[in-house]
C-alpha cells in the first residue's frame, strides 16, 4: 500500500481561511499553467497582466517544464531518492512526486506549503507509488528548522535530498532574508544534496510592469530580481552545468532550447552540496 500523509484533511477551518475576494498567487499561477483551480478575481488580474506582458504565460509554462527536467536529472542521473518541495503551489500535471516516481518508484517526496488553498487540494498531491511515499506539510518557509524537523518524519536527512524552491522566493521581500532562509534549509541537509531554484526575473520592462500590476492587485507581493541575485542563492554550492541560465536553457531535452521561448524572463539553476 502506498504511504500518504498530510497534517490536515481540509476541514471547515481551513476553508474559512480562503479569501476569494483578492487574487491569490497559487490560483493565479494555476490559471497561467492551464489549471482549473482559480476564481474570477484571479482570472481578471491574469487577463490584465496578459495584456501588459503576454510573456508571463511562457514563464509559467517553461518553469513547469524545468521542474520535470530537473527532477528527472536528479532521480535518473544523480540517484536522488528524496525530494523536499517548498512552496508547492496548486497541483497540476507532472508534480514532483509523479516525475520522480516514474524514474524511481521508491522515491520519497515531502511537499511544504502554509497556504490554505493548497491544503484543500493536498489530497491530489498524495498519490504515491506503493514503493515510495508522499507527504504534505502545512509549514512555513520562514521557519526552516521546523520544516526540516517535520520533513524528517518522512525523509532520512542523513541521506541526500533535493530541495526544490520554485517560483517561491520572490515572495520574500528582503533579498538577504531570502538567502538566509535557503542557507538554513541547506544547512540541515547532508553532502550530496541538491538545491533547485527557479524564479521570475527583472530582465525586461514587460516583466517589471507585470510585477508592479500584480503587486498592486491586493495579492501577496512577488518581487522579481536580477540574474546575479538568483545566482547568489547558490553561493557555496557546486553549480550543475550549464549554471544559472534562462529556464528553457537548462538541459533542454533534445539538446536545443525552444527558440520561441529563448527570452523568457525566468532563471534557474541546480547546485550540489559538497
């Protein structure tokens, strides 16, 4: 029997925390990647931003594809069998556990989010293979030590772990604080562990304008950063080739990135803890 756990089974208290009068980052992103878990207010700001900057849809699409390539690389080429996915967001196709367990059915995945909307959909994440295990933690990025303690109930933190933080660190307004949170999480993981990050970047006027529009909508702000700041999250780690690059350029399957998406305003990288 597959092993699946979560801290909360979507009770009425969780539903009461969901505000459908303001745009929400998880629902907003779900709308952009073609999901169904969003409300009118999310679609309205999404459509407004599409008019300002149509390229944001490409960011969402290519970021999702990067997740798949990174997980396949780690599970397939590096033999990683444990994944800690912080800032999970709403489930869509090819979530981390699905990709990892196709390669390695015995892989263990822990999802972490403190979002009531994500919590209500946690059951959709918890479809592990019989050999593996999938768990969901209602926990907060701002308390890395608590995240690690809870994750240790499912993962063996004496063995390498892939820490996935995709399209999440932009919600931390202060850059040094964001770097500190990443360092604290990686400090609790052993040598051989990997850090996987992708985030939208301030690499075009359109993306900067889209970020301003989103942040003025009443949603929790998301701060786009420079490429050098994304690279700074990997300080002290061994960067996996090709380094910190635009999302479509990281180990494209087939050998060549999609030329139509070459200028996407999102950068990513994978680093190894020695």
